[in-house]
């Protein structure tokens, strides 16, 4: 919750692109570390840090969508964002439950690291670098 509240200040200070890409890099890095965690306490701590990084992604992407689309298309764009987010949560929860049946539990964290790598590579090319956008 605190990361979500501080994301607006960080976006104004560092720029939205930097905050989005930094949080994606942090989320992927901590996910990779979590997959190699040797104890439950370390895994719990890393999951807390992953949540902080993930808490920054949602409001930053919503702000980018709100500014990218005009008032007449903004509602549809936000609806698609919300549907994609909820579908991702559903697929993620199912995959996190099913993947350990075939492999180990750490594979669920490895998939998060892979997805943040995708966001990092595409976001760096497509997101404008500005403190106002």
C-alpha cells in the first residue's frame, strides 16, 4: 500500500518511464532471488518486496493509459486494462497452483521474472522518456 501511495511522487520526480521500468526490473530481480530462496523466512521477505514493486506498476500504467487515450476512448482502454489484469491474476493463480505439480515451487517465481524481462525490453523501447509522461 505504501509503495502505491509513493508511486505518484516517484513518477513526478523520476519520470513515469523510469519508475515503470525500475519497478519491472526490481520485480524480476526479486522474483529470481525468491526462486532460489533457501528458507521460508527469506521467501516471505522477498515476497513482501515483490509486492512493493508490483504495487508501483498498477498506478503507473493506469496513468499512462489515461494520458494516452482521449476522453472518448479512455473508458474502453481502462476496461481492457482491468480485464487483462484480472485475467492475468486468474491465469497466474492457476499456473502457480498447477506448475508445482509438474516441477518445483520455484518455477512460479521464475515465470514472474520472465514476464518482467518482457516488460523491461518492450517498455524501454516504446515508453516515452519524460518527467511529464
